[in-house]
């Protein structure tokens, strides 16, 4: 693939650092589709000279985009655009809702849907009475040309009526809200681990690839536990975004 020459206007009188002006403009072009996945950028020496920048300044801009998962450096190939990771805000919303808001077209495969007496640890989280039953839902969420997340959720069986068609076409939180459940607050933990052989096969990753994990327990407006989920996300295509205030 030929290298793509870039022309980026810079405001040298601006208080915004030059590296950041370059990085944000390249990021905008990637997110807008002007620079497609696989596009090769010029050699850093050539690009720095074209933009009238020092090599350290340009290297800092490229490093910023590499850290954000928008560019990758490959030995013998150079710097290439990669498919942007999905950046998800940490809030009480479903993955389906967030992807739709981001302009994606999520597709869902329902791998398993049963009503059963869940394992004791899950029953305790759901605060089910002895012998209580819950939906166990396993889904694979896809966007674009590949899988993004492997999701397992548990929902008390007496809360809502679920079927595979509805879960293929809608997000779980959409279905809960449509059933009159008012989601209020959640307890959530985010972590990371490596993929097992089975997980890697389903997610089309290599065995041992890094995965992001999310465990969430959701409560309604009267304090009932209405859902517990354990999700796995491909770290190569996904990240969580937090806003911190002080």
C-alpha cells in the first residue's frame, strides 16, 4: 500500500501544543473515515519535514494516537491506521445503546437462553429466594466485520418475558424498560485478563489475547436487583472512558 501524504494546517500562535494539533486532526480524519483502516502514513522524517515540525514533536503526536488505539507501528511496514476501538462511557446504559448512539449497527447472536435455578453465587447476587429461577442469557455482540463482546447476563424470571428474537433485535435494558422496570443504579467492576482457548475462538482472537472484563449488578428504583452481567470485551477494539471531576 502506498504511503499517504498529509497536509495539516497548524496554528503556531495557539496555546494548544503543536503535537496535539497534529494528533487531533489525524484522529478526526480517522474517525470521519477520511483515513481508512490500513492506510500507511509517511515516514516520520518526511512527515515532520512536510509539516515543519521537529521529529520529537511529530513522534509525540504519533505516540499519542498509538496509545489511543488509532495507529499502530509495524516493523518493516511503518505507521498504519487501525480500526478505532469502541470507546464506551461508564454509565448506566447497555452496550447496545452505546453502540447505537455512536453510529454503529450492532448485531447479536443469542448463544444460550434458558430459565433455570442459577448457581448459588449468582442466586445470592440476584437476592432470589430458595429455588428461585432466572434467565441465563449468553450473547455474542458484533459490529462491523467481527465480534466485540461475549456477554452473560442473569435476570430474575418473574421480572420480564424474554425470547431470542427480542434479544437479537434489541438491547437487554431496552427490553427491561419496555416491561416497566425502572433502572436506577448499578455496582460495577472493570478488570482485565487473558482469553481462554474457548473465548478466543468465539471472539476470533488468539489464545491468551488481552480481554477487558466488566461485572455489573443493576438495581431498580425500589432497590430490587434486576440484572447481573459478566461481559468480556476484545481489548484490541474496545475501551472504557471515565470522566473524573475534582
